[in-house]
C-alpha cells in the first residue's frame, strides 16, 4: 500500500492553489469572457435569424397579397374592357342601324321622286303620242275621203280669216 507523505501533500496542495489562483486570474476570466462574448454573439445571431425569418414571412405574405391584388385588378380591368367593348359594339350596331334606316329613307324618297318623274314623262309622252296617233289617223281618214279634206281646208281658211 502506498501512503502519501505529508510534505508531498502539502506542496501539492500549495501548488494546486497557486495554479488555481493563476488560472482563475489569467486564464479562466479571459476564457469565461470569450465564452460569454461567444454566447452573446450566438444569441444575437439567433435573434437576427428569427427577425430575418419573420421578415421573410412578412415579405412572403405581402408578395402573396400583392399578387392577389394584381390578379383582382387584372380581372377588374379585363371586365371593364369587355364591358367597354360591348358598349362600343352596341353603339356601333345602333349607329349602323340608324345609318341603314337613313339610307333606306333616302332611297325611298329618291325612288318616289324618280317614279313621279317617270309618270310625268309618261303622261307627257302619252299626250304627245295620242296627238300624233290622232293626227295620223285623221290624215289617213281624211285622205280617203275628199269631202273631209275640203271641210278641213274651209275650217282652216275660216280660222285664218277670223284671226
């Protein structure tokens, strides 16, 4: 069995406490300070990561909201454009119908005017034609019978004297 000697124990204890005091003053305080700084840096980094994640979530939410708003706005603009298109098409259709009616009215007036003019021309030509036919018939009839010719000559001579 080994029994420790009192002198060795005494000097080992003094050496231990001396090393303990030297280490506590020169080594443990700086090591603990460095560990404390490291711990604070890690805690700060964790806080920054949490803030960054929160900002990322907020940005993602805002992005989704903006995309939703953009889709709604796009749908609204498309709807308004379609309504405007329908209005323009309806207005153009109405204008075309009005123009068609105006053209038809003008054509009817023009046809009526031309028809009246044609009827007037036919009446004039009919009168002239009737006179020409009567003249030819009279000449033909009068040339057959000499007594009629003498009657016409007397009547025309009487008219020229009375005039």
